[in-house]
C-alpha cells in the first residue's frame, strides 16, 4: 500500500507524462503542417507519447519489478525524446524557445521517473 505522498507523487507523474504526450502530439502536428517535416517529428512523437503510455501501464503493474520495468522503459523513451528535440533544434525545425519549453518538461519528467524508480528499488530491497 502506498503512503499519501507516494500516491500524490504517482498521480503527478501520470499527469505530467500525459501532458507531455499531448505536447508531443501537438508539436508533431505543428511540424507537419507548418514545416512539412514528417520523419524526425514522428520519431519524437512516438517516444514522447510512449513516455505517457508506459507510465500509465506502470500503474497497473503485476509486481514491483514490473512497475520498475515499465518506468524504466518510460525513462528511456523520455531520454530519447530529448535526443529528437535536440536534433529538431539543431536542424532548425524548432526554435530555441520551443526547444527550451519541451526540454524543460522532459527533464522534469525524467527526474520524477528516475526518482520513482530509485524509491521503488529501495522499497523492493527493504531499505
């Protein structure tokens, strides 16, 4: 059973990852419509929405190990989304302001996911 602070933290990760997924879809739509860019932006959208999907899946994990595994996938996808954001910035598909805004959200989300993984591993190991 989770403590109230654990429950609110889990809810925050779920909400933030969902919002990030929405932003990923909207950036993809913007890039397709305004920049006629379909390949890199689709890679970004796939990993950006995968973050939210895997965080959501983790909420129905079959075990603590499964929970950690799902969050581990979300962590990797979030980090990959930062890669694609950098590529889009450095190839001038997005400007610095767009990059900073999305990157800030991704980095905050990455910290939250990493923290949840570390906490879950500590609980799993009885620390």
